[in-house]
C-alpha cells in the first residue's frame, strides 16, 4: 500500500480516514478467512448406556413423513391372549407412542390406532375371559359373568366381604369425552337382595368391588365406574372420540365419530388392513412412505390378525409388489392349519444348481 501523502511532514485528515478504512477492511478479510477455514467441532459422543438404550428402542423415526393413515374392514385384532377387538370398519391413523421411534408391528406398544370414524365391537365373553384371567390385577370381584338386560349391562360375580357373597351389578355404559367408558350403576344386589335391605355387617359398597389401588385403568366415583381401556387392556391400543356405546348381545358396540353402520354395505367389503404414509417397521424391514395392504386370504367373516404371531401368517401367505412400489400381502388366519405348509428357503446349494425347481409359494 502506498504511503499517505504528507505536507510539511504531517498527514492530512483525509489521508487518516483512508488509512483507517483500509485497516478495517484488512481485519475483516482475515476474520472471514479464519471463519471459512475452521471446521465445526465434532458432537460429543453419547454415553454407552444411552446409545444402547436407543438401539433397544428400535430405529429412529423418519421425520420427513410422520403420518400413517389407517383403513380397515372386518378385522379381528387380537389384544393379548384372550381379548379381541372386532373392527367392523375404521378410518384413522397409526400414531407413534414415541415420536422419535417408528411404529413397529413387532412392538404393539410402539403405536396407537387413533380412530376418526368407525364401528368396533367386543364380545362380552372376551371381556369376561380377560377379567377372570387375572390380567388386570388383583380385583376383588371374582368369577365374573355378563349378560344384556335390555339396553343395560348386568354383571355377576363374587366379592369377599367376611364371607364370599354373590353380587349382581346392573348399569348403563356411557362414552366419556376423555376416551374412557363410564359404567353408571343403577342397581346392586347381594344374595339377590337389594343393597338397602342388607344387614350392616354384610353391607357392600361400590368401592369394595373395584379398588383403584389394585386395578390399573379403573376408577370409582360415587355410583360410576370409569374404565380407561388404554390402561386396562393389552396393546395395540385403540383411542378416539366415542359417540355411542351400546349393549347388543352377545356384543358391546362402540361407535367412533358418529360413523354410519350399514351392515348391508359393510358385508360386501373384503377383509383388510391398509396403511398409507409415514414409516412402519415389520420384521427386518422398514417401509418409508408406507404403502401396505394386508388382505385376508380366507373366506371367513373376520380377518384374524395377531401381532404376536403375524410372522407365521406372512410365511404361510404370499405377497406382491404393486406398480407404485407398494406391498400387498395375502395372509391366512392364525389358526389356519391348512395354510401352514413347510417353507422351503433358497439355500446356497439351490443357487448352485439351476436344474432345481423354483420353491412353491405357500397359499398361492
């Protein structure tokens, strides 16, 4: 840079300004060069325990495609060993329980079926079997049975109050806005005698029948018993705005979102479960932008889907890829022994011999 001109050995004010500006520009240039050449510091590695926990929880969710739409008709969904939900039809979403983890068929706790509209039924006998199995905890009411009493539900059982006492509870099922079902008790008989006529020593309160400290998902308030099915029943869980709960022996019918229930039209549909969008894991596979349809290969009234044993259903069925890169799986029922053929896998020895026949596709 040329030296500033001086007059009589002194630098003029104008030259001082030029020198200052030039100095500032040089400093800025050095800063920019340093900043461009500096690499971002590596992130701190997570502790081994946290990394192991993340690995056990399954693959991270794909954030670019979070919503998985759900459609199902005539689906018998097994929840645990003895309980089944009979899904006549539903429209809704498969929602992750953990936003950071994909929904997985191999982990029924990893997702919730959020219903916008639909019709779901449960059989009274399935409820009885579940309650009597002891799966809900140490409930004081034992040997439970149920029956319809017009629009009301009548529950029979035995409660221990000094001595075993036969109890009969009659009430109405009412849907609550928070997703729970309220059983409004209108009558309790012990020894077939109305409660108000019993002696004080045998008096049984509603709180004696359901102790909230022992039964998860059940709460007693005055003459009402509240059932939180997401806590009481095993996964996969169903939730949504219930607009109606009806006793229709031998079933209890739940309507979500004021859904229509036209049996003449519903009976014409195939039995299936369809998922669209989002990311879903099943087995060793992860499907992004999910396009998956599971179809009942049997002629039964219900498509029996058991997420505990669904892999055997896949093995005994067959699948195909659609032109849109979707997957269609035709699956027999879990208990369909005729479809349970021996699966011949492709071995290295088979690959070495082009004269060996192509393995038969089960169920096709």
